[in-house]
């Protein structure tokens, strides 16, 4: 009888150990679900969805609280407050746009809740010396540096024309390109900022063609990239290289338009064929689940959610611990090696390696830097075919 | 110099599409004095209809206007009968808010149904162009221009020579007098809105091979439509045609001289100048 | 309503608002209140021009943006504290208003509306392009708001929301007082005369140009105060947030839905629209429905609502606007007034 009771007690003590299945964490996610940025915001949501599936397999049960910032900074602020004070999440991933990220970066400090920004590119956000804000992606200046660095290595361009959309991303991209040009002996012969959504860029492109630039540096989101390339072909603009910085050039839709997109370069945070662990399988899964190729928005959101949820689980949802672990941690996933460090005036910034893709025969191929490249770049631009 | 000519030609061609949008709005405003902020969204509906006809049934966008135009006419007529009709006598700001609300409903319903993804309608001739003396002319735009001209001519004939057309013009000129003359002004309003909607949708169809499609695309065009309508003179079809082409040219050439960032300002400044010095528009008649 | 009752109610409401931060700690609620205050201010300001004087400007974002930019530029680039900067902002707003007025007031009705839109858009695009002044599309990010000290005592370092709450409250009280004063004054009568029939008013000796511009100037001053407060509070502005057409439309909407031409109208409008828009945006309504047991979270309807209601919030907003315009054209206040009148005569 005594032995039986001891056995019973022992078993009862073991039950919690067996019942300890998944770790539960509560994570907040702020995104542009509606509003003008919704098309790209959707990529982030999809990336997060896949992340949640993977986390579940790892034994981490994420209670995700989604908030829509509609692209407006004050709504992002309301969302952050709600997540931090009412939902009591362990950490927050997001938002998408730079202006929303700028508005809430200081809130992270105020409410001592870690904020992991997946892909907003405005440099200033992580140059404020904030201890609770972390960023995964490279910043705007990196978009320009990698493209122009490549161009100067492959050819000897002397002149550059800049076309950028008149938005935050476009203007800071143009600024970075100009700074690079000043430091590296490139002359900017034309600089045109356009309002996105315009149906006709022909006159702009014609005046750029007149200045005969060696390379054309373009910063575009949305489908303006398609219009710009289409109309460049019409006008007969044919420089040594088309350097596209920005999501517009990264899209599958542009790649499909082979007549106009062949041999266009674009700088990107991630490609499907880069040799980082899990990149390709992620891309395949994404296509299967959502019917289209993932963009780097999806991959950065995925990795950010993985990092945040894993960290929250390790820290048992203690916010100070989360911040501490983010600061000290190292990861190596489909975004390559990730560590949040301080450098060049940045705080908690992951020194992310940007990549350059080139559209070759309707597909995006990683061509630069050589260490991560799958194919060789075609330079200079062979001209518009028939 | 060739840059200027290039700008001029592209401006004229895109102006043709603008003109179609403006004509639709001018008919609506002329007949009903309603400021239709949902006009761009009607264009958007036309674009989506064209896209799905192309994607599902491979109907060429230019040919599909045979289907889209009458369809959108019915749509517009329905909208007028059920909703817009109630605010014809309301304060202008209420009309504006109502049409804004309608526009929001239209664009968000489409967004929920088809997601906000950008849709590209790429035809074999989307990127083709002709080269004349160093100037490149976009082929699809030339075709749209031709179709626009044809539609404008047909519309003009309709307004001048048919009874219904003249009834519409009468209503636009003086609603009360027309009513006294036995014209069913309610019916005229329905026809006018239907007509305006179908023209906007047609413009959308015409521009879809060379532009891109997403739920909020309308907002870009609504404001421009107003500028064109006022420029040409509220209620004047020929005025709107001229206005459209003028705005196209102003944008294009302005972009070359002031930098593309200032393009919109050129259009708005032109707009204000016209409003100040000839408020009835280039071809409008002076009317309080 | 009897005069004493009205005074008592106002005192009660004001008192409640003043002590609210003492009892309510939730920063979320404070944030909502600040947004409501800002919306009341812009709605009431617009009311003076649109409701009283009958000039329906759909370009009021111009003044909001001018206030925001002036204050932010002075604070970030010239290190002028915002409590001086906002007054510079109002100065610039008045000058802007007079310029815009001189262009637009020659036009009537829908032409005036369109001109006001065009002008606001010119401001927005100019702000985008004049990068040296406004930092263009990159916007202005606040790095630090200087602490407010009187003599040696520190009043606030702007770290919490409470000082912003009180600033908003003070501005809001100011505009409401001004609105009430204008309404009962000769100025108010001139405004309303112009609204009813501008030509008749003119023939009676009321100079429309002077009075329309006065109304616009008053309206611009307070709209710019709201813009300045918004800028410093949110900490970031760019042309697409403070000079956008959407904002101008929102301002008009607050006033019309609340009840145009009344003093309380914009207050009601803001108090309705701000929480509603937030409730729609977050999942509050779905959560409430689930909690109330109307819909179960696992059911198909529940899951559908949870996934899509948030996405559909703009759609719902649009539907509401249409319904209000069709069935409550005098706004909420007007609707209740009519309702009350009907009951009284019954």
C-alpha cells in the first residue's frame, strides 16, 4: 500500500512534466492591413502566417494580436499602446511603413516593450539611440550603396541619372545615391522626382535620355516600375545599366514582362535562391500557400516573428528579458546571420547583407555579391531587343 | 527640341484618355450639378471588368468596351436612381460627402473581393510603339485616342441630333425650364449619370493595357477629371475634350520644364487661373 | 433647454474632462481623448467658415499642415520651443488664409469647393518638393521636445500624455468659446447673412470679402493650432499625413455628421467618429459581439468577422457616411433636434 501511494505521488508529480507541451507566448503584430500600403502589407501578413506554423512545430504556441495601422502614424501609435498596455504582449513585430515605425519607435522606449521592425528602411529610426527598438532589415542607404558599388565594379560609369518617386522611400533612396556619387566620383546629370501613380513618364524619361547617363538609378515602389521600364523601352532609353532600388523592381510581375524587364538590376533584402538556410523552401511553401512568389517583405516579417516568438518563449514573456536576449542573440535563418548591434551611429540594427538581383529571361537571379550569387550579372545593358 | 515634341505628343495621347473621363463628369455635373467624387472609382470598376474579361475570356481590352460600356451605363443609372437622386436638392457639401462615401464603398468592396494586389493587364501590344522622326509614339495610346475621338464624335451627334440628347442638353441648361417644357428631368438625370459612368469606365478600359489596376486607382483620376471639366466648361462636351488634351499637354510639358515633381502643381495652377479669369471655362457659357 | 441646466451641464462636462487624467490611467484612453480633442478643434474651426458662413472649403488641411510644419520646423531646425512655435504657426496660417481667400472667395458654390481642393493640393506638392524647407517626403521626426519651465520650476517634460491632453483640452475650450462668442455677436450675424444670401447681404452693406476672410482667418488659426499639437504629439509629420485631401475630407465629415452650424455639432461628430473609426480598426466590435454571446468565436460567422471586419472598416465607414447623409442630412444634432421638436408638438 505504501509503495502504491509513493508511486501515485511520483506519477502525479510527473504529470506536469508531461503536460508541459507547448510554450505559450503573446506577440503583437502591427501592419498596414488596409490603406494605401495594403498590397505590400499583405506580404508581411503572409510571412507571419507561415512563421506561426513553423513556431507551432517547434512547440511555441503564439497568441498573435494583429493591429491595422492603415498606414497612418497616429493609428500605429494607438495600436502600439493597446498591444503594450491592454493586451500585455511580450513584444511587438512591425510596422511596415517608415512613417509608422518612426512614430512608434519612441513608444517602445516609453512602455518598455521591445519592438522589432522587419523592413522599414528609414535610417533615422535606429539612429535615435533607443534601447527597445530593433530593426532586422538594411536601411535605405544600403539599397543605393550595393547597386552603385556593383556598377562601379562591373563597369566604369561616370554619369548617373536618378528617377525616384516623391515619397519618403524614394527621396531617401535618391539622397543616398547622390551621397554615394559625391564620394565615388560619379556625376549626377539628372534628378527627377515623380508623383507615384502617374500614367505617363515619357517626357521625364525623354529628358533623361537627352542627358545621356551611363547608369539610370530608379527608386520605385508599386507598379510604377513596370510603367517606367515600358516607357523607357518606348523612348529608347538605353544606359549601361538600369539600377532599380525598391520593391517595384523586385516583383514577379515585372520579371514576367520580359520585353521590358530583361537585364534590369534590383537591390533587395532577400531572394529565393540566396544560399541562406531555408530560403528556397520558404519560397516554395509560400507559393503553395498563397499562389505567388514571396517578396523580401514576407521573408523579413517571417524571420522577425520567428526571432521575437522564440525570444519571448526563452524569456518566459518577461519584457526586460526579451530585450536583453534580443540584444545579445544571434540567429541564422533565411535572412542570413542576424545580430542586433551598434555601428555607424545605429543602435540595435542588424547589419544586413543586401543583395542584387538581375532579371534574366523572366526570372530574378541573385547576381551580387559574388559570394551569394547564383548567376553571373549581364553588364552592360545589351540594349532593347526586337 | 525633340524632347519638347516628345512631351507634346505623349501629352496629347494621354490627354485623350483624360478627355473621356472629363466628358463623363461634365455630363453629370451639367445635368445634375452634382460633384461626383466617385467618378474615379467608376473608372476603377471599368478597369476591373476589363481585366477579368481579359483574364478569364481573353477578350482584348479594346474590344471589351462593347461589353463594359453598356454594363457600366446600367450600373450608373442604378446608382443614380437609388441613391444620388435623393440628394439632388441637398447642400453641395452633402452631395460631395455622399459621393465620397459611395466611392469608399466601391473601392473597398473591390479590395475585399480581389485584394489590393496590383494587377497588370499585359497585351501583346502593351509595350509596342511607333517611331516617327526620333519621336516614339505608344501604339496602344494611339488606338485609345482614336477610340476616344470616335466616342466623342458619336456622343456629340447624340446630343445634337437626337431627341433624348437635346433633352439632356436642355436639362443641363435650365432644369426648371426643361421641366416646364415637359421633359422628364428625373429620367434625364438617370441617363446622364449612366452615360457619365459608362464613359468613365470606358476610359478605364482604354487605359488598362498601359497602366496598372488596383482598388484605389480612382483617386488619381477624380481630381484630374474635375480640373478638366472646369477647364473646359461645365456641361460642354467639346470643352471637356479640349480640356483633357490641354491638361495632358500641360502635365507633360510642365514636367519637362519644371521637373516631374511639380507636374501636378502646373495642372492645379492652370486650374486656378481658369477659375479666376474665366470661371465658366474655355467653352462654357457664363452662368451663375 | 433652460439656461441654468445648460450651464450646469457644461460645468459638469468640463470638470469631468479636467479631472479625467487623475482617475483614468490608461494611456490608450488618453490617446483617444487627445485625438478627439484635435478632431473637435478642426471640426469647430471649419464650422465657422463652412457652417456659419456657408463657404464649404475642402482644403482645410492646408492650415493644419501649415501649423504643423511651422511648429515642427521651428522646433527641430531652429530650436524654438513649440509653445512659441504654435503662435508663429497661427501667424503663418493667417497669412496663408488671406492669400487663399483672395483667390478663392471670388468663386461660389462648387467652384469654391474645387478651388479650395486645388489650393490645398498645391500646398501638399510644394511641401513635397521644397525639400530644403520641409525635408520633403522624408518628413520631420521629433527628436526631443524641450521641457516646459516657468522660472525655475519644471512644469512638464512631455514624457507622458497628460500635458498633451491638457493642451488639447485648452485649445478645444478656446475654439468652443470663440464659436459661441461669434455666434452671438454681430460678426456671427454677418456670417450667417452671407451664408443665407451673399448678394442680399452685400446690398445691405455687409462687405462679403471682409467677413468671409475674417471667418477664414479665425478658422485657419485654430486649425493650425490643432495641426501643431498633432505634430508635436505624434512626433512625426510628412506631407501625406498633414496636408492630404483625406484630412480635409475628414474635417468636413466631422462637422457635417455632428451637425453643421451648431456649436455642439463638431463635438458630437468628433466624439462619434474617432472612437468608431478606432473600434472598427481594432477588433473591438468583433470582440464585443463575441463576448456578448451574439456570435461564437468558433462559428463560421465568428471566424469570418474576426478575419474580415477589421479589413472592412473603411467599407463600413463609407456605408455609414452614405446612410447619415441620406437619412440624417442635418447631422446627429439636427436629427435629435427634429426628433425633439416632433415630440414637443405631439
